[in-house]
C-alpha cells in the first residue's frame, strides 16, 4: 500500500509538471480518464505524507487545467470534480485547500459554470465557513489572518493554527459546520501583517463575457522567493507567478512556472534539461530513494519523527495559505452570487448569510468589500428583499458600511438599500431616521453611482403613503431633494429622480389634505386657495 501511494504521488507530480505547460493544458483536459484519475487521487484521505503529496499535486493539476477558458466548462461539468474540491477544502488546512479554493474561483469566472456550482451540496457553506476562520469574537487586535475588528467571531478550526500540518487530521479539517455561524478596484491587504506586500492579492476589474469584474486569484506556487503579478489580456485570467530569489526573474509556463517545487526552496534539473518537481518527481531514482528524500528526521523530546517536506511547508506557511484560501473562497462566492438562481439559494442559507454579514461589517477585513457586493447581489433577487429587510443585523450592517470612508463600500451599501426599499412590504420599516439621514448624506456626495442609488432609494420610499410622515419629519430629506432638483451641477438622471420624489411627496400631502372633512357651514372653495390668513388684521 505504501509503495502504491508513492507511485500515485509520483504520477500526480509528473502530470502536474506536464499541466504547467500552457500548450499541454487543452490536450490533458481532453485525455480520457485523466480527470477521473485526478479526482480519485485527490478524493483519498490524506492519511500520511505520500497521500497528502498525491492529493496536493492532483488538486494543483486540476487548478492548472482550469486556467484556459475553453477548459473550464469541461472541468466543471466532469462528474466528481466539484464535489472533490469541496471535500478537500473541508478536510485540508494547507496548500491543498488553497489550490482547491483557487480552482473553484477559476471555474466560477465562467458564467456558464455558476449555476451548476451553486447546486453542489455544501459548496457555499464550506466556502463561507472558510472565510471566517480566524475572525475572533470579542476584543480587537485579532491575530487571525483575516484580521478584522473582532466585533463577532466564529470558532477557528484548531488545525488552522500555526501547528497545522495541512492534512485531514480528525477528518473535519476546515469544515465550517464546526463554526457558528468589483466591478471597481480595491486592494487586498493584511492589516495584521501576516503576509508581505509581495504576497498580497489584488481585487481588480475583470470583465468577462456577460459579467462585471472580479478579483485576482492566487494560482501560483508559494516559494521562498518573492511573487509578482502577471496580467493576461484574455478574459480575466490573473495569475500569480513565483519568482526565485536566486534567479530574480519570472519563470514561464513552459518551464513549469506554476510549479516552483511547492516552496521547498530550490529546483532541480532532470537529465533532459527540464525542471523537475524537486523531491516529488525525479528521473532515474527508485521509489525507496524518493520516499527517503521526501522526509526529514527531527528529534522532539527524544522521539524520532518523520515530517514530510510538504507538511513542513504547510506548518511554516499556515497563515499565508489560509489567507490565500480565504481570498479565493470569497472570489468564488462573489462570482456565484451574480447568478440569479444562486442569489436566491445563497441568501436563504442561514450559515452562509451570517458569515457574509459578519465579514461585511468588519471594515478592516480585506474581504469585507466583496462581502458587501455579495449582499448587494442578494438584493437583486426581489423575493430576497423582505427576508433581508426584516433582518436587523443586515440593516445595521448596511447602516454602518454606508458611512464607510471607502467609496466602493458606500456604493454597494446604498445600492443594497435601494433594492430593499423597492419591496412594498419593507418600505415603512426602512423609513427610519437613521436610514433617511444616511440616504440624504449619500445623495449629496460627489460619487455618481452612490448619489444615484441614494436618490433612487428616497424615490422608492416616497411612493409609500406610510413613509410620508418620516420623510417630511426628517429635516434633511426635503432640503436635499430641493437642492438636487435645482442645482445646475446635479447630473440629469439624479435631478429627474429628485423632482419625481418631490412631486410624489407633494401629491401624497395633497391627497391627505383633500381627504379631510370640512364642516358644512364653511363656504366651499377649491383647494389650494392660495389665500393668506391672519388674526384680526386691519385694513390699510
């Protein structure tokens, strides 16, 4: 059995090296039986170092094969691939989890995959739980890779601590069931200092086919060298390439640039001059020698232990792998939320919704802006709006993020409020002084999208008779609408909606006045009379 695991690990390493070559990816993806073999290798529990090596290499190969746009539908629709990736994310805590989450994020870039991915059992729940690992409950100053202000927390998986070995452990791994549960540019940065500047991901505008932008996803190999971003012109493929500290230059795909020996610090040339997978795939070596070189012996309290280099890598870089896995998990969920059917099911997934709202409200968490975008996508499905409008935590989160210093945060928050206010049953409950004050302030800002959404929300509220008293009692609302309606600097669409809102409010007030009962002895006169009144005035 042990020799079989070594053979499997070697085979996965060989296929991974082949898949790292750009020209091989279409051929390998269409090779009969290859995807089944990779799924089988990744599905097996990582009971020891060889099984963990095989799983990591198999999942990495699936990631490489998912990178070409023409391969993504084939990979995602192949039986067992998506379920396998979800299983790895739920059980693993190291590089394999990062690779699996990156593969899902890459597949989710293609709109045609999103419906099928959203229907995979447990996918959104597992990814939601992964996003909140390390977010602590209570005081500020979280040491978790996700950062945050620590206002709420989910219990972190013990295997995600610094001593994590990257294996399946007790079989639960990063399973979120153990937890309680851009179209515009924004930067992914670690506020807690767990990753260096070169290792930070960046959310960029990525236009693909029928969709808006999305973020970059780490798909390279973590090495002891520094990393740099390379942008490709086709669709939204953004790839993180490792750069060796010895060479100081980018490695091409033709030289297995995505490989990098999984961070073992050096690369070895095979007899044919090609880069080997360091200690994972070596020409001219028998299996016993390979098994020996894949481990190192350490002494701990007098007990000799065998630790594979991959497990050592997972231990040393646990926080970085976790942060990158969370970035890819968030990217996947953001892509999926842009699908109509997914928006409905994701909003009704209570555990996922709690995770999204948690991170959306932690303003110094690098994922919070994307979580606000997810909430906005949820509100695009009309039947979700009564559910969200009646959720106090959701409304409070939007009130807080609507005053964020970041323009994109405010934009997503106000757009969400605008959609919530379009639901007839929610208008009265949303017409509160804090909400109206927020919308009035947003309507006076210079950012067009935010201003347009705020005025649109006020227009939605003005169509409800029960909202007229709060609208008129909040001193800034009418003044804001009058200013926007008459200011020459107001954009045309905003001015039109402001005038429409004022006219609607005036109509409701006139309706209320005309519905009043006038005593019969009072002479009839059509309203309005435009007559001035006074007390015992003298003629003069």
